[in-house]
C-alpha cells in the first residue's frame, strides 16, 4: 500500500515574537530559523514517520534541491517532484502563547504539471490513498484520476477556500477540516459537513480533540486530545492528517488511526518548528505507551 500526496513544499522562515503586529506597527523578533514546511510536505513527512510508503507529488525552484534532499532523508519518495520558477516559502510568526500567523508565497507549488501527476499515479494500485490540500494547483484533476484508478481520496480543506472545497466534494472519500473551516463550509452550502455526501468527515477541534462522522453507518464520535502544554501549533493539523492516513493505509480501523493521529498532534504542539520536528512512532510509544 502507498500514499500519493499532491502537496506543497515550502521553506519556512519562522520568527518568535511577543505578539502579532497591528496594522502599521513594526515589531522585533526574538529569533529566526529556516525549516522545511508546507502543508503537503508536513503531511508527507508525518505519514512517512508513521511507517507509510509516501510518494510526494510537487514542485520546487532550482533553489529547492535542499528541500528534496531533506524529504528523501525523512523517507519520502521524491521521484515525482519537478522544478518550477521558485520554491514556495512561508513567513511564520509564533507568539508567546504558541499561536501562529502565516504568510505564504506559493511559487512552484502552483506549477505542478499534469504529466508529473500522471507519471506518479501511474505507479499506484487500487486501494492506495491519494491525499491533497489547498496549497497546490491540479487538485481536482489529480483527484479525478486517483478516483478512476481506485484510490481512496483524502482532502484536507486548508488553507480554506469554499469554491475549491465544493469543486472537490464529488471526489472526496475522507474530508478533514477544522471547526472554523467546517463552520465556513456550512455557511456557504447550508449543510453541515456530514451531510455533503462525503463518506467520512473528520473535524479537528484543537485542544478539544476531534469529531468523526461516518455517513455510511451514521456513526458520530468525539475523540479527546491528549493533555499537553502547547508551545507552537504550527503543523499540528498536518501531522494529525498524515498520521491518520498512514494508519488507515497500514490497515488500522478509523478509531485507532484517529487515536494515533491525536497523539502525534499532541507531541507536535510541544515542539517548535514544522516538518523537521514531526514525531515518529517511537516518540509516540515513548510518551504514551503502546
């Protein structure tokens, strides 16, 4: 089994600040660091660290070889990463409470080609997983091809755009979104997410855990989050999604996959950084036991 992830690749420039600036205000940062990030990258690394075979479909600029090398080191299959204009990057501010504000320049993330997607998905098998977020181009086209090939389509609706989500709905088997995104989607469609025709919906609730809706069985269940002290929430949702899909790909029932994902997300918020600090299965076992 494998996970084919159409996802963004960013250089994350992270700044530690006391508080976010007001309009027109200039503030000083206490520290700065460069790391590997992008929602797609984070999910690929998380899934790989959860012991899944992950094929990343994406693009970087010629300045992005370091990102490809880092992904390879983390166990991600990078053969279908191509080159575009410039590597995407994110400017991340993290305040003293651990909350973040992020500015993104997409760059090559919006230049992924149909041929690269076709080449990657041509290596898939029925029953594999296709994962996408909202930081690249070609999501609908790739999901349509994945669906035709018999893959399970998982869509993380972030950064949220109601038009993008509505276009993807007919393709989605598992929809992942946070509570704010769920509220925005319900306002736009007039329907709660569990009534949109998607087989399974997971709504992440931050420190309150997550809620799972199974439209096929009409099961709804809340999973509590592990109690931890958060220092940086950046990448926690991506870590959750990557571990969840990896668990499913490894044959875990949804309940167990969500428990694993919640524990990974809990560890992630105790760390500063993004892809470079995503936990692995040993970290989870060491902290929470088997």
